[in-house]
C-alpha cells in the first residue's frame, strides 16, 4: 500500500525561527504610554453586602401613609408635607407616600431634608412630563420606590428636557440621591429624548417588572447598579445598563445577583467603569444590531429612539476605558463590558453583539453559567487574564473565540466557531486585525488580517481541564508566547487554506496530560515542542471534511476516532494512553499506516 504519512520535518526549523525572533515587551496602555494599574477587586461580595434590609422592604402601614392622587390632571394629597403647585407635587418630609391615578402633564419632585428616608408606593400611577422627569428626586438621604402588587405604573417624558434648576435632568426617573426600586408590580418607563432611569448615587433594584424605552441609556448610575429578583426589559439608544464614575475608580460597578434582563441596545448591553460581578440570572442581550454588524464602524441608530429620534454622542465625545471610546468614527457595542475585572459565577446568557460579547479591560473569571454567544468581534476578550473553571460556553460566531494575554482553561465545556483564531494569547489593546506573533513575522494574512492584539511574546495559553471544541478559520490555538496542556479534552478543527496552523506559538508548546486532537493546514504547521506523553504529528496530503481518523494500538483497541468538519492536511494526536516509541495503526479514510509515536 502506498504510504501517505510524512512526519513533520519543519518543526525544528520553525521553532528556531520563532524563538530567534526575540521578544517585544508591550505591557502599557497604548493611549497613555503608562502601565495600567487597576484597582484590586474584592469578589467576595454577597447579597448581604450589596442589599440592605430597607432595599428589600416592600411592606408599609396604610394607616400612617400619605396619599397623593391624580384625577383629571389635578393633584390632591392628604398631608401638607406635599406641596402642590399647578401640576407639580413636591414631597418635603420623611414618610411613606402612596401615589395613584393619572397625571398627563406634570411631575413629582422629592425635596426633603438630606437625612430623610422616604418610601413612594406606586399603586396604579401614571405620570407624564412633557418637558422634564416624571419623578425627580432632588434631595433626600434615600428614596425607595415600591411597585404595589398587581399594579401597572408608568413614568414618561414627552420628548424634551427643559432645565428647572441647576441639575441636568435627562431621564424620565431622575434621582440625585440613592434610589431603590422594589415591589411586585410593574413599571413602564418611556424617555424618547434621554435616559430611562438615572441615579447619581446607587441604583438598587430588588424586585418588580420593568419595561424601559429610551433614546440614551436605559438605566444609568454614577456609583453602582445592583440587581436582584427583578424582571427588566430595555430598548435603549445607547447602553441598556450603564454605571460610570469618573472621580472614584472603586465606584461605577455593577452587581447582578438574580433576575431576568432582556435588552436591545445600540451601545453596550451592560457596561461598568469599574468591576462587574454576576452571580446568577437570565441575561439576553442584542447589541449594536448583533454580530451581523460586526464590520460596521458605528451603529446607524446610536442615541436614537426606536430608530426615529436623533441624538446620542456628539463627535469627539468619549466613554471610559482604552477600548471603549465612542467618537464619530465608532461606537462601543459590547455585550458585557467592564473597565476593571469581571467575575461570572453562574447564570444563563444569550448575547448577540456587533463587538465583543464579554469584555474586560483587565481580567475575566468564569466560574459557571451557560453561555450562547455570537459576536462580530471577539466572543470573550480580556486585556490581561481570562480564566474559565466551569460553565457551558457555545460560541456560534466570532472573529476570535477566546482572547487575552493569558488564557487559563481549567474546566467547563467550550464549543466555538471563529473566523480567525480560536484561542489567541497576545498583549496590548483590543485591536482585532493587527498583526501579532507568527503573523507579524511572516507578513500577516491576506488583507492584513493577523492576530487580534499587538505583538507580544509574553502571552500564554494553559489548558488543564474541561472540554474544548475549536472550529477556526485562522489558527486553532495561537499563543504569542507559550502553550501548556496538562489535562482536558481539546479538539481543534482548522482550515487548509491560508497562513494558518492548528498550533501556533512563539516559544514553546508543552503537553503533559489530557487529550489533544488537531487537524488543519500543513504549510505553517507546528507540533508540540516538548511532551511526556506520546505525540503523533503527521502530514496526510489533502483530505476532505468528514474523512474518518482512526488510531488503534497494537491490540486493536481504538485510541482516537474523529471526523473533522473541515478539510485537512495535518493531524496532531496526543493523549496519556499514547506512549512514546510505541507503534500504532493510523487510518485516514480508506488508507492505513503503522506509525511510531514520538
């Protein structure tokens, strides 16, 4: 039988070329030239730390409450603590207020002492302000808005914000103070010229059903957004949920404990200028029109209201963070985004985004959850470290699947499709399409498409557990640095065209445990540079997708059985059961050859 198996003779030559090229130390913020020093994040936060007893209190004594009633655009109240001027009701003292009825063009203002803690109960209330916020909290210590059980409530702005004091009121519900939303009723918020709900301190939501339509951010807070046990639907012209504090780097965080969030946003889905922590919940985001808009520089409707109202960011206006700039040339359209680190411990995520689906300017830790992701750029991107210990991750579409300077996969079930690299370890800011690693040395891919980040040989990819299935049109595993596999079950299906490889690394690729099955192109092929278990690395000519690969030991026991989804010219196999120096029977389609493992 004609032999078709040829060992990799190019391995040593490639290793020498790659290692000889040296290292470039690029570990700085490209915008400032300074090394980033993010604030250390304490991810030990629990609901007890994030939510107070008052945040969860929905009960009240009707015998001691103050009633505010709307009827035929007139306001009446049972207490002189409510000052009524025309169609404006101003709350001036600490108490519990029950609001009901319809006010077609008016507003409620809270202007109480800065020590006052108020509860406002919406009991079938509908308030529209044509030129300002329907509910404006100017002064108090803290205000809780409780949605009474079984009630439907609405707050709306009519499409214009006219200044009534020194504050820039730009939301249908606008609070200068800490704001809590709770209860079991529902609240509809409509804001065709601004944000839906704004708190200039903390925005806490511990219950209720919310439906928000806004030209700008759906929910916006300076210090934090904290969510538990709520059902939230948002249609936003900018970010769906946004927390940003430009003065204090420890603030501007987002904490989600539970609940349901479904949002369509022309900006980011959920965005924090500090850290993000998600413990559980169901989150469904469509961002920037979805992955089909991944090549677009800017959303056509950014800052608009249901595609109809102009507005949004002006030329030169920016958001926070290196990769989060919004200018006339581009808008950030990421699913989950944090300028500091991110921890996801559980939850059910469906994210379809024009840009990265999950992004951190520092590090991401995924300790659980179920993810269905489609991205016009990277599916999961961290500037420093991406760690995955548990979870089920299905990436149906991406430019690069997982990207970070350091990728550490310890567990989980990961399946991804990438139009470029499956796993990419590199350094620098998120600039998909720039050259890096081998791509930079050999002139890059056609059209200038290279690795996803700036050239750096300090990157690393470690796989110690879990299951990975990588279907990539670029490199399967690309490390501008080192690769280390010590466990898990990894399958790489790569193409036969272009300047691609199943494995691509600058320094070393070591396998000491786990199973690795890889297929792809032969032109730039690399195998493992070091190993303490058997490795079979061969060129097999031109093989069609679906051709069966079968490896058996000398006793006829099946070691590997695999049918790649893409055409292939190279096969790389390794597992603890494959022993160096032993001879195995390898069948590719209808042809069989004995081969000795290295």
